[in-house]
């Protein structure tokens, strides 16, 4: 499997579709958007807001067929908080859920290590999961991170993925939730010396 950086708006749109399919059964996204039709309509808007900086800064990676994608935020690059707030405000129907999400994002601040490589999203099409595509994407970027002697950080929205991330050296820092949300697990990978 070759890994490349997204090069065009068309590829970015295809990558958003891959993320949407990959996260259809995710506990947090299912809580945010309780019906399949809501997820299909709203999640691309939210995913685009959350990954635009990765695309703009050349750290959104995929295989040749766009079946597997990972959007990383490089050190000293910040997510567009306004775009994320707008996406939540415009797509999450429940006021309680919106308020809980904003509380969750505030809680993340206590765990986020500051300057680091941050992984907001990695996803593989459901029919291709458990075939090593996600592993290859992780190894691709982690080799860059290790060469820079940087730390890496993510928030796992699905408890079943924790062991996957632990296999790359990530450690759970705590648990985050608000209202009736599922638990999210901030995870950190120390710099390799």
C-alpha cells in the first residue's frame, strides 16, 4: 500500500466520505447524530471542519484508493475552532448534546500536551477494516514524528480502539465525558529518543 498526501479538493471530499463511512457506528458520533440519515448529512460537515487544517498543511494521508485516511495536525498548527463551533451549532440538533460537546472540548484542554502531532481522525472503510491499512497509516506518520523527536496525542472515541493505539506506544491519560455522552479517552505517545 502506497501512502500519499491529499493533493486536491476532490481527494479531500473523497477522504471526508471515507471518514463518514468509517465512523457510522462510532459511539460518540452516533450519540452526536442519533440516526443514520443525520450522520450521513451532518458528519461530513463536522469532519471537514475538524480536518481542514490537516489538508491545508499537507498532513492528511491516504492510500492510493482513499480507502484509509488519517488527518494529523502538525505542531504549531491549530484547529479552526470557529469552523468546529459552527459545525456543531449547525449540525447537532440537541441543545443538551451541543452543551455536552463544548464541555468535552474544554476537558480536552487539560490533557492536550501543547506542541505535538495531534491525530483528530483516522478511519478505514468498514469492509476493509482489520486488514492492516490503519496500521500502515499510523506507522507512516509515526516514523516522521519519531524522526522529529516529537510527541503525539489523540482522543479515542471508541474504547475498542484503545489497544490499537497502545500497540504504537500511546497511553490513556484519563477519561472525558459530559451529560449522557460516551466516554472519550485522551491518549499520549511520548517522543522516541
